[in-house]
C-alpha cells in the first residue's frame, strides 16, 4: 500500500516558511510537489542563515526537500528549454 497522496500533483507558489513547510508535508505524504520559484533567487528562505557545508540557508533545506523546482520569469515574452 502506497502513501495517501500518491498520484496527486501540487503546484507550490508559496514562499517564506509556512507555505513551503505545508508542501513539505504534502510531499512526505506522497504528493508530487512542483515549486515555482522567482527568477531573482528563488524563495526568500534561501537567503536566511546559511549552513557552512552546503551554502544553502538552513531554513530552506527541510522545506525544499523532495521537490521539483521551476523558475518562472513572467517578464520575459519567451522561454528557453
């Protein structure tokens, strides 16, 4: 028997801490989470206190685990694949 949310796809447009924490829980329950990030550096939590060995903000590590990430710049008329 699989996880309760297997087969569910969630588009994550959240930022800061509460929203990404919620989608982390959805991911832990089996949902496929696709995080849409800003083109100018992503989620604000990436700019928090940084972990020495990875250079990534310690607050963003748990809230971005097990996610697919896409950067979306709506100011550009076209996109590159």
